[in-house]
C-alpha cells in the first residue's frame, strides 16, 4: 500500500519535470528592436528562414522558428535574447 503511494508520488514528480522542461523549450528567442542595427546577419544564418526585416528591424516568425538559437550567437549586437 505504502509502496503504491510512493510510486504515484514519483510519477507525479516526473510528470511535473517533463511539463516544466517542455514549457522551457517553448521559449523562443526574441529580438530587442532597440538594439537591432538591421545588419541582416540573423536573417542569413537562420536555417529555416524564420527571420525577416520589417521596417529595418529583425522579426522572428514564431510559427517557423525551430528554436535552434543560432540567431542569438549570430547577432553582433546581442539584440536577440
Ligand atoms: S532560433 Fe533558429 S530557427 Fe529560430 S529564428 Fe533563431 S535561427 Fe531561426
Ligand atoms: S543580427 Fe542582430 S542586429 Fe543584425 S538584424 Fe539580426 S537582430 Fe538586428
């Protein structure tokens, strides 16, 4: 009886960990428009063409973004976080 209760609690904890990790992985990079110098590097480096220049600022399309984070290291202004 006690063993079953412990098993249920462990499963619950594991589920919470999985849900938390899934939520964290959904956090996509964002462009700080104030920092963007419109160099276009992120547009060129994005492997799925999820970034375009809109009004001289880079904008990430959340639908296309695969969260690889390449744009974060590609940005010379550290404008993508
Ligand atoms: S995280 Fe990857 S896929 Fe998403 S915008 Fe940046 S480079 Fe493109
Ligand atoms: S790499 Fe950085 S500075 Fe250049 S366009 Fe993209 S966000 Fe703007």
